[in-house]
C-alpha cells in the first residue's frame, strides 16, 4: 500500500444506469421490540460503486449492513444482494461477499501470513476463471502494507496493523461486494489515508462494489461515489458528495438581530428574504450576516430534525438563536 501525497477524493465516474445492480433494497424494515429502527429503507448500488451509508450512532447502519450480509433477519421489505435474498444465501453466495468485521480478536497466536492463507482456503472451492479465489497471500500482504509483518503473530501487531489485517481478511476471497462497517474507527490520519487508497483501488481496478457505514462526513465525502444519509429509519438524502453539496449550497443562513435578540433563517432566496426583513423591520435590523451552508450543516440539520421528529424541510427554517 502506498501513501498518497495528498488527500484523495473519489475519482471514478458514476456507474451508468445499465451497470449491473448488485444491491437492491426496497422498503426495508427492522423492529426491535416496539421500536422501528428501520422504517422503509430503499437503496441500490451498482457494480464498482462505493456507497456510504452515513448517519449518527444508533441510527441503524450496522443493522442494515448485517441484514444485507445475511446475519440478521429483517422484519419486512425486499432485499436482493448479488441477485439473492440474504435470508436464503448459500455458501457460494457468501463466498462472493467480503466482510470487514470489527477488529479480529481470535487467532492471536497465528502468524499473519498463515492466517490469511488459512482464511483464503475457504474460498478455493468457489474460484472462477473471472475471480480466481483466494487472492495470493504475498500480493495481498503488499496491497495492505503488511509484507514485512507476514511472520509476526497477530497479537503482536499494532492497532493500525490489525485493522489492515481485518481488511486483508475481508478481501482475501476477492469479493464482488465488500461491506465495511465503520472501517476507520480508531485510525490515525495516516492509516486512514492508506485505507482510503485500498478502497479506491478495489473499486477502480477490480470493480468491487463497496457499501460502507460511517458517522464521519469527511470519510463519506472522500470515499463515496454516492452518500446515503440515514435518519429516522429512512434514507433522507442521497447523492454524490458534489450533488449533496450543490443541494446544500443553494441554502444560505441569514443571521440578524433586533433589539439585541439574535435570529437565524435558512433560505434559498436570500435577496427576497432580506428585502422582506428590511421592509418589515427597517432600521431595527442589525448584525446582518449571510452564511452559505456547508454539507456538514445540512447533514446535522437533517439528522437533528429527524431525531426530534420534525420533517426535513430545510427551505423554510426559522428559529431563534439562543
Ligand atoms: P448504528 O450502526 O447506526 O450505530 P445499530 O444498527 O447498531 O446502529 O443500532 C440501531 C438501534 O437498534 C440502536 O438503538 C440499538 O440499540 C438497537 N439495536 C441494535 N441491535 C439490537 C438488538 N439485537 N436488539 C435490540 N435492539 C437493538
């Protein structure tokens, strides 16, 4: 793995409409007890696409991913993963998936290279001419930057090295679809950037579809072709990082005060709003300030509205600042 000189952003072009759909989810629901955690999630991903499921902790990202992996039974909805309902996925289907679990805790006494060869052995019966399985261990170690650690025991690796091993285990079977649940939690900035390179390479050169969950907007922006924002049990916004940014940049915040009391209003028509403000309050308007919303602002706004049970109408907000 090489460290890029500068921070990379998602570069490959969006997949065209006729590219094979690898993930197709309609009306996914998940109820725990009396609580509907997922309340009608729709999502798709095409071959080679990197899709980020973005949302705050506890919103249902892991639940969604584990349903798609076939590890949890959904309450309702239609789910197709590589053309198969995960509730009925067989060994052959499973061999086409890659799953990066939270850090690998077992097999501490195994040597890194031996563990990868062992895990790879499970994929051998599922090898095809197009996707030779498993991946060559030497090549894999180089790819994740662990070549010089092949002979080390797993329990002697640093945290960052262990995460790379997690990724290596996730891709040893040359998956068509890779699931990454909060992949860089606990990474330092360098490990993060290296990890981002690995993800870009998998999508760009091997056409691997990648679904990653994260609560980190920056990560979603750097890695994903498309971001899905999960809030209140549904996907509340969706688009490429650019599209979401454009959607947001149409919104601006107007800040002002009257008699020492501060106000803020989000609008896509700043001129019209300010004109109305002066028409109504004239010289009483003070401290006028106009701020363009960032992607993060919008994300926070959407999430907070859904958490408080309000609608996600970001055009007509008006509220008093403390
Ligand atoms: P995220 O990955 O976005 O942090 P999760 O999918 O882990 O969210 O959890 C979503 C919600 O569902 C949380 O409130 C969590 O407590 C709850 N939850 C997750 N798994 C279970 C379970 N097996 N039984 C009951 N509640 C659960």
